[in-house]
C-alpha cells in the first residue's frame, strides 16, 4: 500500500516540475573570429522567456560559466555563456589570464562587438523574449557587463559579481539603459575603497539606477568554489565563501524578479 501511495503522489506532481535542461554548444562570429558559446534552457517550459548572458572570469569560457548558465536555465531563463576571448580559449595561469583579459578590455570596440554578437544570438533563440535581456558577469566578466551598460546597450539590467569597477568610459546622463546591481566582496584586495567610491559617484552623477552590496569578509572570486585552491596555488588573494555566494545569487534572483516584471 505504501508503494502505491508514493507512486500516486509522484504521478500527481505537475510535469513542469521535472526540469529538462538542455545545454548546447553554439558557434557565432564577431568580425573575423569564431566564438564558442554554451546555450542552456529548460525545454519543459512553453513559450518565450527572458534571456541572460553570462560573461566568464578572466580564466576564459569554462565549465564554471556553463554551470551558472544551467542554474539560470533552472530558474526559467534562456542563458548563454559567452566567449569574450575567441575560439573558447582558456588561461591556465594568472599571467596568461591577465593578458587575455587586459587585451579585450583595452579594445572596447572588440569587446563590444563580441558581446553584441552573443546578445543577438541569444535574442534570436526561439524561446527568448528578445525585449527582456540581462547580463551577469564574474570578475573580468563583471567589468565587461558594467562597460556594456555604460556604453548604452539595450539591456534591462546587469549584475556584476566581484567585478572590476574601473573604466575608460564613465557613464553619462541619459546613456545607461540598464539597471545595475554590483555584488562585491568586502575583503576583496583587488577592489580598493577609493575605486568603490569613485564608481558610486560615477553612477550617481550619471543618474543610473544602481545598487551596490558588499559582503563582509568575502574575498575576490567569492562565488567560485575553485577560488580557494587557485589562490593557494598561485599565491593570490582569492577565496570561496559559501554564504556570500548564496546571498549574492539570491539577491540576483530578486533583482531579476523585479526587473522582468516591469
């Protein structure tokens, strides 16, 4: 009898609760370079839904970015983990990662072209509501999404997780369309207090709708479970903090819930 009851209970659960997350390798181009992306969505959900771009850390497009795309798909979004370096290349050492990331950040036109190519790909997907797009980014990726917002791209919002705040293109009044959420580690050695104050002043001067949250004790890369080991291996101040990871992801969810209602 107990087995029958359990089976009946399982059969009574609506099918949409059994998520069917699809992950697809995608190729797209910006100028003459081929970019290697990863698209994730729940194919048990019918109809169009918002899309979210995921911009990787300075290491490059890797499994961590893809994991975040799948997590967003589980929340009901269409998510695209983008490739900002081209050909899906990854760095294995901080020196190489710094070279890759600085090359892209120094050439805003290159970064913008690659981001827009990904944005168009996501918008063109059959399940994406193209007027409801947002972007999230980690470390280097956080800097990228902030610069894309500063440059006036058509995004509903962007979320930066422990991202760089400095820029060569400060926000101007009337340019930024996206709402901005910055989730920062309170003990991030790479983000100086004066840089934070400069960023906040920049946002206020440009009349940007933004929120800045700092998690006490959290170091750089606090959302990535591999950060602590990377920090030890390369002797750099990185560390994972589970509570800050949880809180920041929950804050992003709340941000999106508000963002996509309006």
